[in-house]
């Protein structure tokens, strides 16, 4: 594997990354490479000075208590990560940084720009996870892997079943290029083309991708499924479940409008609820 410099961010406020997700992230890192840094963020909560509010409800004391809780959770996450990394046999580092509460996504993105790959847990426990993932995907210039926070991941040297969601787009091509080290080591590689969903996604679309992968000693099987009016996210999920896919590779499509990301259908569906680890590039 050529991924020697991975990043595993964990957040502590307002919700903390669950311990199970921290452990899964460390085990997942072992499948991509052997060196990972955990970035734990504790928050600095800026509040306007308000004598009346402070007198009535003790606002400043409340802020100090929340900042202390955030710092304690960040410390606990690093301890959890250190133990999990040792079990997985990883070269591990840890960074704890203080960041304004509204800049967590930006800080993680800054660190991601100088990493081979960023691993991000998503799920119901941390409502801000999807926003952080969007920021990293569109702002880092580097690939990322999102994984369900409740997943049980065992440390290993490869992925057994890898699927590529292929629509012939620039972002899909970027994702395949970024994932090549993983594809070379995989037990099996499958290419999924969902036809009748985009004008360019036609039967036979994956032929040249198969040729390209063969040039890198990767043998891939192709499955073509007609969308039939079904949401593409649902089709990808069903395919992944049927083939027991343990890593999905796909392009992340979206653009910014009025300071908000407008995501493609598959990107939105899988960022919100990934069925397995998903390597995305933009």
C-alpha cells in the first residue's frame, strides 16, 4: 500500500465521535496503510459579553463547563485511538487542537490537504459529520473515506470485495486513480454501471476502464444495472449488499451555490448513510 500518511479526525462538540467509530477508524487505516494521525478537536466557544445573562444564568460558567467537557472528550478519544492503533499494528501519532466551534470543518480540511487519505466516520451520533465530510471532499483536493460509525472493522492487509461505481465522469476517474493501490491489493474488483440514469452511462461504458485496470494488473468484472426509475443511491446500496462489498470507490459530485453544497444524488445518499466504507474523490 502507498498510503503512508492517513488522517483520522475526531470531534468532541457538540457531539463526540463514538469510541466504536474511533476504533473502527484505526482498524480501517490498517487496511489502507501503516501510518495514521488522529486529529482531536476541542472547541473554543466565543460568547458575547452579557452582564445580565451572566448574572441570571451564569453564562460564562456554562461556557467554561462546555469547553472543559469538550477537552475531556477529546482526550478520551485520543486514548481510545492509541489503544486501537496499537492493536492494529499502526504507526500512530495524535494531535489535539483547539478550534472555534464554527471552524471544525475548515480545520480538518486544512490538515487533509497534506495527507494521502482522510478517514471520516458518519452516522446519527454526530450531526455535523456530513457537513465536515462535504468540506473535506470539496475543499481538500485529496481523497477521503467515509465509513458508518456503527461499523465493525477488523484490521487487515486488504479489502476482499471492492466495487467501483462508474459513470465515466471526471470525478469517477479521479477516484479510480486515487484508489489504485487498494484495487491492486483487493481480493476482487467489480465495476457497477447504472444505465438509464445519466446520458453518458450506457451499456459498454466500462470497457475501457477494464482495459486500464488490466494495465495495472487488476482484473475487474462488470455489472450493468438499468436504473428503471430507482434512485441511484438505492441501487448502489442493493448491489453492495448482494456482493458483500467492503469498500466502494466513487466520484463525489457537487458544486457550491449560495455558500451551500448542492450534491449529486449518489453523493448525497452515501455521504448521509454509507453502507460500507466509501472512498470518494472530487
